[in-house]
């Protein structure tokens, strides 16, 4: 098989790095794991094993050959001689046939520091260092989290609080503005969770992520929506105030369904702040039950927070006129198969699946647990709010009586 080096042991083989690089290039181009594995001459099982080891995190593309040519020992020796003769980087580069930036970089990296003397470039030492750098990717390296126990503890505690890696990355910069050693990118956190062999974060912490996955996936399916409701008002007639997301009191809603669509929980999200309310529907999710739960929950809100509600065309909203009268609320309906018209609610429903997994019976969750989950989301920092929490953002808006349409609830 092309590119395969056989070991002396029976039925054992070592696949060189270029084989894996070609495999990941094919995956990056959109091929399935099986097709990519077969395309580079390995079994689908091997391809899936590589994918699991990386946790679905694609490695960086390998550098194309020749983009940054490696210097030979002979070239390094010539560099040392020409430097001793006093030639500049440009002249050395012209003589050995490389770009002058290559020479400058090589001299900086390969120079040996001698006490009380200027750094000296020695070809053999520079070659040794270059060989070490070329092979370091195959050796164990300390990651940023692994080399900073304080940062590791902080990240793990925030993951335990079910904050996302992006939220953790952003809030660490806010909480430790003068300590760059306490900053870490969200991608680094994901790789520590997903990629086998890094081993700094506990492997079970991936369960605290919204998806709960141990392997990264890039695709998300949107469920099919249904129905048409009499006397409904289309979203196109919703006031501009609601579209602009400046004044609070405009809501989006939907149901998340349990196994076999036999159980459900109602979700309500305020468009400006992302503040969440959950409707307890233990027995059924018919129109009358949904209307009763919605009126009971939203009637606790001040009138200034009951302006509009946007829903899809599900039959559970057949009693929308009753809801509108009871709450003095205008209700609008999205176009069929247009979940992006309720984008905030769709995103929130995805977050809720961390607590209410698909394929489970949602009727078993008590009202107290629904309140607990809503509190979790309402106290979780959000990127679009400048890393404020929805609860804090809503309180801030309600405390500004000069904002049109917003009253003080005190």
C-alpha cells in the first residue's frame, strides 16, 4: 500500500504523517470519514479512530512543500562564514539562493548567546536546534492550561457552571484584565476537551457543554415545523420597534418536544435581552393547555414587558386570540419553514437541549426544575450583550425610565 511503512512485528504498521495529512485534507474538503480514509489507502476503522482521537477538531493544514524551505547544514555553514566576513542578510541570501527574510530568521533562531559577548551564529548548533524544532510536534508538549494550574482550575470551575468555552474566554479577559497569563482562547478549551492526549481538562467536562458531545460536529439539523392557524397576523406586520430590538417587551416563543412528540416544554425569550421563561406542560401541549400556561406565566410580567409575541405556525397556538386578549399582547406568526425569523428563540432552544435532551420524556420535569434551568440561562453571560447576563441586561433596561416604552418596575 502506498505510503505505508511496515514494522518488523507481525501485522503491525506505522502510517507516516503525510498519510494522515492527506486524510485530514480530504475531510476538510467535505468528504466523509469513510471516503477520506479509503482515498488515502487506510481502512474506515482507522479513519474513524483518527477522528475520535482528535475529537472532531480538524488539525491545521500542513504547510505546502517549499513555502518555507528548510536550510541544509551546508547552507548554514556558508551563512556562518559569510556573517564572519561581514556580509548583510540580502547578500548572504543571494549567494545561498534563499529569501533574505529566511536568512534573518535563521540567524535570530540559531544564534548562541555567550556571556559578556555578542550572540554568535554557529552552523552545527543552529542545525541541532532546527532538527529539534522539526521533530517537536511528535513529542509531548505542555499546553497553556497544563502549564498554568491557576488558569486550569478557573476554566474547569466555569465549565462546571455550564458556561461555554467562548463565554469563559471572554469573561476571563474581563475578570483578569491585567493578567494575560489568565487569558485563553475558546478554541484552546475545545481542543483540551476534545483532543485525546492533551489530558489537562477532565474528560467528563464535555458533558457540561450545551451539546454534551465528546466529538465536535459541524452540522445541525432544523426540525420540520407545521400547520396553519386561522386569523393569524403575519410577522411582516410586526412593528418596527420589535424588529430593531431596542425596547424590551417583544418575545419569541416555541415548543421543545420530547420523545415521539408526546411531551413538550414551552419556551419564551425576550428579544432584546434573551431573558428566558419556560412553560410547564406536564399533561399535553394542546392549544388550551399552552394558552393557560402562557397566560399564567406572562401575567406576572409588568405591562411594559408584554408588547408582542412571535411564534411559528404550530397548532398549539390555535387559541392565540384568547392569549392576546388576556395579556393585551399582539401575536405574530412566522412564515412556514422559516426558523430564522425566530433566531433568538431557535438558539435558546438549542441551549435548552443541554438540560432537556432530545428523545426523553419532558413531562417528568417539575416546575421547580424548569425555573432552575431558566435561572441558569438568565445568569449566563452572553456575547451579544457585551458579556452581561440576560437578567442584568433586563434590569438595566427597566431601570432607565427615559427609554421610550420602558417603565420603572420598582
